[in-house]
């Protein structure tokens, strides 16, 4: 597995307009109709995946291994949030990202996400047969990737 193409500065971005199914009430993390923290986490992780997508070595994937996240403000249904991730540190196969979630000019969340680069086939072989899932009814986030030294 070659990691040379993964260097600090890679960036990724996802955007989502909050729906009822994204709320704390819907995902079981609270009883209020605002963007739930589990969805904030999923969006920031999606931004890290978007950052890696154009550069990840063939046959590889990345898996989340550690998260530090501060959810700073509530976002109501109908508002659009943007999750951005910037690769800040590469230590062998361990990749560290700084992540933010913004709504307009306001920072709604910030933190760090660490991912590990793994061989996709070996990883899947270790967990056994996949369980089929059903796709969500709601549209997912829209992702874009940037490159080292620039933002998406």
C-alpha cells in the first residue's frame, strides 16, 4: 500500500440541507428538532472521505479510528450546513484531519477525526460476509474534494 499521495493539505467538503430525518429527535440523540450530533459526526467523517477519494491508493480504503467533536450550536430543519475536513498530519497509515461544520458564517461544530488507511480486501475478509443494507430515503450530502494547498 502506497501512501505517498496522501499529504497534509488535502481537503474535502460535504453540504447538507437539514431535514426532519437529520434531527436529534429522528436519530435518537435527543428530543429536539435540530441537527443531531450523530449526523454532525457523519457529515464531518464524510468530508474526510471526500478529501481522500481522489488520492487513496488502489485497493485501499480508510476507516475511522478516533473522533474529538464539539457541537457548538443548533441548526434547525431547512438550513444548509457545510462540513469541511483538512488533512493535517500523516503518520504512516494514520491520517489526522481538522474538521468544521458551518452554517453560513457560524461554526456549528469543530474537532478532529483520525482515520487509518487499510487494505480493503484484508479488512473485509476479517469481518466476514457483508449484511445487505437498505439505502436511505432522504438525499445524502453532496461531496467535493480539494487538493493540497487549496480549499474545495
